[in-house]
């Protein structure tokens, strides 16, 4: 993969992947940093990266794992008194709907949140979500069903209707 191809891939996908990772972890700045680091790693390994079939999935997975690692390091390092001073859960977002959905996503289990984001925001088919997460398609479907039901309760909607303006039923 040459510099031109990599730049084109970055330009076409960085914002989309950042939005997806943001939805998964709930922190826009952290998502941006982790996605940038994932692209840096991809560039450093560009010969191997050129052979990756699903490049966006590779970047997204790497960024998500970086975010989880950072969170673990940070949370282990905090004292109990520091934890009480953590952020207030407000997520800066372009619209009220986006803020509500991201806040609701933060309230559901991480496994459901990942499935929802990958299927509905990244627009991946269930088969590809299963492959990316290393789980069965039935497990993905179960997580999607439970995640949509939980989000519907949190957002005051019906689990059988699309969530407002962000996540459809699929």
C-alpha cells in the first residue's frame, strides 16, 4: 500500500470510524486519539495492512482495544476519592438526539453496545459483526435484540421501531 492509497483510505474512512468508536466508548476525544493511533500502527505495518481484507474493521478494532487498554490503565491508577470526581457523563455532540443516543449507549452492556454500533452505525451485516467480534451470528442477533430493547427503554421508545434518527431496526 503506497502513501497515496493510504491517504485515500484515511480520508474516506477516518471520520466514520471515529464516530463509530465514539459511539462505542462514549468519549469523542478518546475516540479521535485511539483512531489516530490505530492509523499510525496501520501505516507502520503497511505491508501487512495492505493484505487485510476488512481494513476499516482492523482500524476500528485496534482503536477500540486501545481505548479499553487506556481505560483500564486509568481506572487502575485512580484512587477511590478520584473516582468520585470523574466526568459527569455529558457527551458533546452535534445534536440532542445524538447526545441522547450516545448517553443511552453508555448505559447498556459493552457487548450489546458493540453489536449495536457495528451493525447499525457501521452498517455491517450480522455475519461480519460476528466475524469482527469472534462470536456466533446468533449471539450477535441476541445482543442486537437485547441492546435495542434496552435502548428503547432508555430513550422512551418502542423496541420494534427505529431509534430516532441514529439507529434503525435491522
